[in-house]
C-alpha cells in the first residue's frame, strides 16, 4: 500500500506515513522470535522509508 501511494505522498509537502510497531522489535523476548522479527522488520522499513522520503 505504501509503495503504491509513495509518489503521491512525496509530491505533498506535509504528507505522513504512520506505522504502529511494538517494543518486541527491540527486546526480542523468548519464545516470540517470529513476532519479534516481524516487528523489527516494520521498524526497519519505517526507518528506510523516512530516509527515502527526505527532501
């Protein structure tokens, strides 16, 4: 969804992409490896997207 709308978002100066993550992406609790990995992936995606959208 983000990739589809990215050109429109970049053309608007005040656009935002908001992703809700979990602290599990940083803490990596035992027996929750898949959940933790998916949350870290979203955190990393958000960070990369922020840099790509920067002017």
